[in-house]
C-alpha cells in the first residue's frame, strides 16, 4: 500500500460537514476549557473512547459458527444483550470468549443481574439485565436524567478512580431491560485476574444503588515490542512506536511523538498490508516532557478492532495538527490595521471600520493565503468568528496567554457577515455594541487556530511494522 492509495481512500470518507463546521465553531469558543494536553477527566461517563454507536450484529443461529450456537443454547438471554453491545463485546461473544455471570442486586423494586463479563487485555466489558415494575424508558432521557437511561460509577464513586467508558444504554427486551458497558483505563496495565467494583445509580426512571464486584479474567494477548522511528526531513517531527498489544477484539499501540509546541498533536492512521484500516477510538496522552526546544508526548491509543490474522505488517501514517493562539488587537488607531498570528504567517488587515447608531461595521481581508489553500467554507467560518470584546475584558492566564474561557461571556459575535470578494478573501462584519459606547474601547479577537488546524498538515513517511 502506498501513500497515493491512502490519500485516495481518505478522500472517499463521507465527512458530516455540518457537524464538523459546528464543532469548529464551538471549538473556537470553548475548546480551550480543557486543553488536550491535560489529563483526561475520567469521571466523564459519556466518553468517546468506546462508541456505543458502533455497528452491532443480529445474532441469528443460522449465521453462527457451532461454538457460538452452543453458547446461545446455554445462555439464550445473552443473545439479546449482545445484540445491543458495542462491537468489542460482539467480537468476543462470537468467539465464545465471554464469561457467564449471575450476580444480583436489588433496590427500590428493581432487580439487576450482571450476566457476563469479558476482558480482552485492553477493554473490560460487562452486560446486565434489569427487571422491575417501575422501570420504563418513556421518560428516561428527559430533564436531568442520564442519556441512555442509566448512570453508574466505579470504585465507589471516588473521583480520581473513575474510568473512561461507553455504554449501549438501557434497551427494552420483552418484559425486562438489557444493557452493556465497556471500560478502559489507559493509565495502567490491569492485572490478569481483576475485580471491578461497579455501582449503578440510575436505571430508567429509578434512582438507587445496585453494587457489584465483578470478576474479570484476562484473555491472553500478544505484545509486540516494536522500537521503530520515523522523522520529518527537517528533524522537527518524530514518531517512535514502542509496542503493540494484540487483543482478541482490540488493539493497543503505544508511541511517542515529538512536536515543537505543547498544543501541537500528531495523529496516526493504521492499516495492515491488506489495506484494512484499524478503526479510530481514543488516544490518551500518558506523559508530556519538554526537551530542549521540542516537546515529547507518550500516547497509548486504543483501536476497537483486532489485527487481522492474515496480516503480516502494519503501516502507520502520521500527520500533525499545529496549534495557534487567538490574537487580540485594540481598535484605538486608524485603519489599516494589520493583525498577525504569533506563530505562523497568517494575517488579517482591517481595511476600514466605522461606528454608527450603536453598530460597528468592519471591513477586513485575510492575507498570506493562496487561493484554495483552505476551503472557502472554512475561511467563512473563520471570518464569522472574528469577534469584538471590550479591551478591559481581554484577560490572560498565568502563562501570559489569552484566557478564552473567562472571556467567552464578553465576546460579541457579528450578526451579519458578508463576503465582499471571495477571490481576495475580503469580508465585512457588522456588530451591535449599543449606544453610548466607543469602538476605541474595544479589541478585535482573531481566531487564527481555525486557519492553522485546517491548513495542510505536516506528514511523515509511512512507517512499516512487521508482525511476524
């Protein structure tokens, strides 16, 4: 497989443009509330680590191998559970690698039974069944009730011990409910024989406490020590792959990469030699170290599918996301005003601005970009988030960088944006700042990260890793 094929295939991916653009817009406003480099808050249950929207399969006996048919004959209720389970659970169930359990707990008229568990070396999963006259899905997502109809915690709710997780949600099956949860702890290797303390605190419309100590036995995995590296031509960017853990349903790759700034990231895409791609799931930064003028980040990344048995090698493609900072400029001077990125060549020129009847109109153009370098819709998105803010509310954190989180409530977004000349990248924004105000007391806030994150990334040559 070559790079041309990779680029051709990635272009085929159907990208949900509206969602992407909305995410970009939202990211400018609040994306820095929790920086990507900071330790992930493991208390967030609805983590994207393990997508519960992964494709599930219908377990019909006519399409199963004999061992799986035997499992279904032995524990028929599990078929309903794994019909809704995340893809990892499906894979292990189809391979007869789940452990049947029968732990029960009762509270507030609801009986909960842990029906099975699995641990493929990277992911711990549990399935459960719930019964009770009060259980209903009719109002389970309303008000402050948890999405999916259930809430749970591990290790007796201790904040620092919460693991990332994903759930299928509470699913109706006949006169009872079933569900599944998968857990992932990126910060340590879990013991081969491990007991997971799990407490449900909400099911359907019922609050309560249903506590379990769930034994999980690790399915054997294969760990491959890799120790291979690739560098960019100028030596600024580097990827070093330490190891690969091959689970029965998942894959874990641990690697270290080098970038110039703390906010920069390096993303990997992994294919096998048969051009089959490992699905993306979640990457956790384990360590960040500053060395000379560079930053090194050690990452453990989970892929929610196994490496094909017929694969002889993996090919890793890596590309960068180079982060920029927002820039502010006071409007207490005459136009033209040039506002430049602190890191890159991106720049805007405020060609004219005027204040009239409580409104401000600003004409500006984007400089130092070639036509087609960044898509027109992304440039418009950038222009839409060139905002005003009272200069006295331009706040900085202890590192001397703009404190975007604290500034959010003071920012004024344009209510009317016009494209004056698409080819020259000229725009006009109109803001309402109210009567008895002076534009000279305001600053323009420019979202240069929108440009840096959507410009052409730095790509490394493919890194081939032999598996056999």
